[in-house]
């Protein structure tokens, strides 16, 4: 399959390492101070960071990957919380064409080593996240990728210099205060900041990132889940058989991947609650803007859902607030809840980037991602490129650029 065919299947080829071929990058600046210079710095040793490291290494480039954890793929050591990946691992297609088979292998990275195909790491159609951790570790080790582990980049800024091909160098400072200099910065840190909504009583809400995954902790409880994506339904699926009921609340209707043809929408493997909802088995889905709500805790430790304007207009304490069910017995959430769980997805972490980089968030539909050009270069800084999941603003809901089986191609030379 040619590159143009791949582009049609998976979205714009984007980077194609055009920045890697810039002749000025072959010229090393004269060092007069402590910062170690590299042509390329890659932030993050997840799938996107390792894939780019492989391409750079094959091209003979001077690079280093900075990873805060002691091994690659640290995200997958904890997420998804219930450990089942929703990226398919189709081991058999009946075809011998390697490119065709990769279309149905959503976990493998590209390399010249046939041992580094994910089908050798799991037989499950929906693999365990631990298998991904093991796979990424082997990918980095067997290919000899230059990864600096236990190195947390705490701050990134610009150092203007006329000798640099783009007019500046990037200065990365790690947790030990050591400075690293590079001409091109490749950001592959993914989405790591939990999306939170601020409303009265939000301090009572448990996050997907910390809530218990032991179903016994939910035995006989009434549970409200905020969100309607895969993490929300994954959480519901885990406790479906032990709760009194589960209500799921979001501002818009559920999007089913089999209807939208977008792999980031709700997958069938997690949608058991849709059955119990439609078959009238106590569970339910509700639609409301979360910013209009308030959570009130009573003296018994139960949580009640009300509308924020009751608190604002009444100017009263939470203990005395009027609840909708006091006047209207058909209020959908009139029963008290034992747990309220937030499963609202993730945002990009902008905190380490100095304002001089002018790295900002995308538009309304993709504001959780940094704003980048079609080439994946930041609109604010030349030489700063965003890789992997965090680059999905380029083809959000239109292609697979936010997932391994898409972004493994977008940086391919």
C-alpha cells in the first residue's frame, strides 16, 4: 500500500518528517554552557513518542525521549481503570498482506521487526492493558530507542538564537534542574488532566482516576455517573450487577460507534447499561448541562441532585435547600445517591509550557487538544510539533489520528 493510499485511509499524512530533513538541523551549535543540545527532543514514551523515536532512529537523527516513569507506556499501567482495552487485536484475517492485516491490528506500532506485532503479546480480541505495557517496553528495548527514564520535564521555554534554523531553541528543564536544549520539540504527552466541571457540591464527586474498581464496594448502592463516554460506560459495566441502580447523566445523547463509525464513541463491549435502561431494569440515562446542577449532602451522607438556581436564588445553606422532588414527585433523580462518579474524559496538560511558546487550546469542539496546523506543528511556535492522541484536533471525529492505528502513520517518513 502506498503512502497516498494510507493517507486516504487514516487521514492526512501530516508530519512526514519534513522537519526532520531540514538541512540546518545537521549543524550542531557550539556549546558554551551546561545544556546538552540535541536536534530533537521527544516528550513522553507512550505509543506516539516511541513510534516517532523509531522513525528518528532509522533516519539517523540526534534525538532523545524524556519519560517521567521508569518504563514506557506508564499511562497503561493505570488506565483504563478496569484494564480492558477497546482497541481490537484481530490476529487472523485470512490474508498474507501485512498492510491489510495492520488495518485490523489497532495496537501495533510500525517497525522492521516482525516480532514486534501485538498479536504476539495477547490472544484476546480486546487485550488487557498490562499487555500493552509489556509490548511498549519490548518495543523500546529491542529497537534500542534512546529513552531517558525517570526524567520529568517540569518546564519548557524558548531561547531566541539567530543560529537556530527557526530562530530559537527549546530549553527543557527536568526535575533535577538540568537543562536540555533542542531545535525541534515533539510533544507526545497525550491527554492526562481529568476533565472536571465546577458546580455546587462538586467536592463530593469521585473521579474516574481514583474511584474503587472493586464491585463489592458498590453492593446495594444507588450510583450516579457523570459522563456518557467509554470511561463512564466502562465504570458502569463493572458494577452493573451489584448496584440498586445506576443513573448516567451527560449534556448530550450517547453516540454509538457502530452508528457514527468513529472509534472514539461508545463501543458495544461497554454498553450493557443501554440494555438495562431500554428494558426498564431501573438503570437510566439522563441529559442535562452539568453546570446547571448542584449536589447536596444530607445528614446521613446521601447525595441529592438539585438545580443550582435553588442555591443561588434562595441564598440558603445546603441543608435547607429546596429539592425539585419536594414539589414535583416525577423528578427523574429524586432518589438519593450513595456515590457520584465523574467520568468526563481528559484534557491536554499545558502547565509545563512557558507562555513564550504560545501553545493554546483548540476550538470549541476540540478545546481539550492543543491548537496545531494540518502539519501538526503548533500555530504559536515554529519547530514544536504535537504527536499522538494530543494531535487529534487535526482530524477529530473524522479519522483515526487520535488512536494508535491512526497516528502510527502520521509521522511516517
